[in-house]
C-alpha cells in the first residue's frame, strides 16, 4: 500500500501538523497498516518561515525513522529536488546530499524533479494547457545550463555513488517524460522510473494528454504517482454545503472560516492559489459525483471513498498518494484504500457521463475579466 504523508510538511500553513502529529501519522500508516511509501521534498514546508524552515519535512521523517528504529528496507522514500533553474549538475549532487543528511539515510529510493527544468505549460499549478513558443524561447528556459543529456548523466552519477536507487519526474508533461527516457536509453544510463502528477475525478488530463500513453508498459514503462486524489479536499465534500471562504460574499462566513479554516480552501494564500479545484465547472462536477454516491449507498459511503477507489483502479495509476491533514482523515483514506472491490460498471459509467460534460473542469473558469488581457485569476496565461 502507498501513501503520501502530506501532513508531514510541518510549516506555518493551516493544515501542516506538528512533529508529534506527524509521528502519529507515520506510526499509524506505516507501522500499523502496511503503507510502504513516504513522499516528501526538500522544498517543504510551504510556506516556510524562520521557525519552519524548508527541509523540516525531511528532518521529521528522518527523526521518526531513527526514533522508532524503523528498518530502512521497511519504507520506500521518495523526495524531490526543487525544479526550474535550480536543476543543474552541481545542484543535483548538492541538494541530494542535503536530503540524505536531513533524512538520516544512506540512500533515497526515488529522487524526483519537483517540477520541470524545461518549459511546460502543465507544470506545477499552471492553468494553461496551450504550448507557447514565445515563452519556451525565453532565456529563462533556454539558458538554464543543463540539457536532457546532462540531467540523465547527473542522475546516473547519483545512482553510481549509491545515493539514490532510482529517479523520476513530477508535474512534467509527455514531452518531458519521453525526452528523459529516450535520452537515458541513448546514453546507456538509468531512465526515470516514475512520473508524479495531479490526478483526480476532476483532473483526468494525464489520461488524455499523452502522459498515459507515454508511461504505458508498451512505451516508456514508467509508474504514475497520482497526487491530490482528493483535489485539495474538495472531493471530501466538506465544501459542498458551505463554499470556501473566498467563494462567498457573506462577510460573517468569510470571517468565520478564515479564523477557523476547514482546510486549505478556507485560507487566503492557498485558497487563492487552489481556486482551480473550485471553478464553477469543477464545483458542479463535484456535486454530480456526490449525487452518484447518494444514488449508490449500498456500494459507497462517501465522496471520499468514491474518489479514492476510482483513482486506485485507473490503469494509469500505479501509486496513490493520499494526502491527510489529520489522523481521522488518514484512517478513513486507508480504510477505503483497503477495499479491493472494484467500482461497479454502472458507477464507472455514471462517472464518465459526468466527465464528458466538461473533461477538464479545473481548467475551466467563467470568471475571466474582459480587461484582463491574457491573464487569469492568479496571473496565469490564458488560454
């Protein structure tokens, strides 16, 4: 069983728990329930501050393993190097050394690029799917000082040194995945083994934009790690009856939820950044998925269950990265994940019927100002 210990970010962010809570997450998930994967990164916590510096997530995980005397082969550790212009041959070595030190381990199982070192309209939280040749020609991307050949050679150097066992990509696209695997094979180096991407009932782009085909065993044979399976908490259903703080005009409710957030969607920082999961199209789709649950009470107990079980049985997905902000949510997610029964053919068809109404709801937005001239709500390029 696989899980993403999202709650172990340990920051000033709303739903980043403290060290004691993180230990309880890890105890329950790994020591008591057979989870075997911890996914983290050097650039957590987000946001960071002087009392919660970046790297704390790795430190807490390393401290937990040492404190609990966890055998190293009991867990698979996946961590990430900060992407973009940070990806250089020198930084790949230096940052990996830093992660190893914080994790208190001799090796990392999977070392990933947190986001691409090359231009990608789909990387990280970008709202645009359109390739923009002018952006791609920008010196920021053209002169980063690393090529696919250098990237693959640097990762092989980490493998040869015994610092990592394998490597992968995160928030990349089909071009980046194929370029990395083909370059590695051409050089005779180890190709990436994983691709981590945003994936849920309301974000199925990876099945339809070439990533699934590229990752297939018949092509590049790369495992897909699905993160945000619950769409930032939207697919738990907790915002259906009462919308997120930033989505209501009721000042009393805004004040109430900003002071006592139910999740990240009720915060000014992340609530604004993650609006894509709350677009009109995404909200309507979420409501319809919740109706499927109501109409199939013998098979389903909650929208959370539907979301987790649907994602787990997709042919693309090899690892489900379940983010949990509290122990009760983690217990619920694990319980649903343990249910090995596949969703019925009728439920799957009902899901696809909702999907066909708007196949990319998180990239839809009916709030685009006439005078915004090519920008969306958070300054992202449109379309």
